[in-house]
C-alpha cells in the first residue's frame, strides 16, 4: 500500500514537472533569438531546437542560440511523461490503461527523437523517412492518444468525471489541431501548439489533481 502511494506521488510529480520543464525550456530558448525574433504564431516549436543558423528550404530564416535548452526540454519531458505513465499503472487498469502506457512510451520516444534529430536542412533520413518528423508524429499523436486512453479508463467513475471528460476534450482537440496543421488553415505556430499544448496542459493538470487528491485523502484520514 505504501509503495502504491509513493508511486502515485512520483507519477504525479513526473507529469507536472515534465510539462513545466517543457514550457520553461521553450520560453528560455525563444528569448535567446535575436535576428530574426522568434514567433510563437508563425514558427514551428522545433525551430527552437535547430543547431545551426540559416534559411530553411521553405524560406524560413532561423537561428536558435539556445537550441540545447530546447532539446533538453524535449527529451526530459518525454522521459518524465513515460515515467509518469509507468508509475501510475495501478490507477489506469484494463485495456485502456495498457494502451495508455503504450502511447505514453511512444510519446517519450518521440520526444527523444526530436531532441536528437533536428528539423534543419541536414535532417537525418532513414528509409526515406525524416527521423525528426517521425519523432514529432510519435510525440504529438502518441501523446494525445494517451489522453484519450486515460480518460476512457476512468469514464464510468463519478469521482473522475472532470478528469475523464477533460482528458477526452483535450485529446480530441489536440488530434484535430494536427489535421489543421496539415491543411494550413491556421498559422503554423498556432496549429502546432494546439496539438502540443493539449498534452502539456493535461499532464500539468493531471499531476496537480493527483497531488491535491492525495493531500485531501490524508487530511480526511
């Protein structure tokens, strides 16, 4: 029982810290840009992790002096996200819980690939696939599917009503944002952040919620 409590606290902290570290790394790396200035509306998030300055094939002029900060944020968030899913296994049971763990792993692997393989002109290609784009796909799609699985695993539990519905709302919003991104309906930065921030907000919300619930349980006891 004590071990299960420690795992829940560790999972909650991992979710929360992963999201906060990511947002902080993104902000610090963005502030490092000078000429041109970084745009949250028009630039890709991964532009912050490009290790060289220059003009991209599509004409974007990018230069991110603090690319190491952003890539560290990508990797740490991915690792902490999977650790959280692993530690919280007892809370998310059944098929949906197992799928949550799988998609959490894919999200984590995607974050590491994004950190290692950047979206610059020399992006590494394996079997005709850009490893950076493959990593981004795993991180974004895998992450949002994790939200859907987490919500579904708690769908019929009254005490998890807000969590389960919000998980589905954010997961669907994130996946729809991926579609919007591929259709060029909104500015690149806006659409991509819709697909990523759905995950970031969820993991911070989940971490805080679990810690608060744990604190309330202790006080009631």
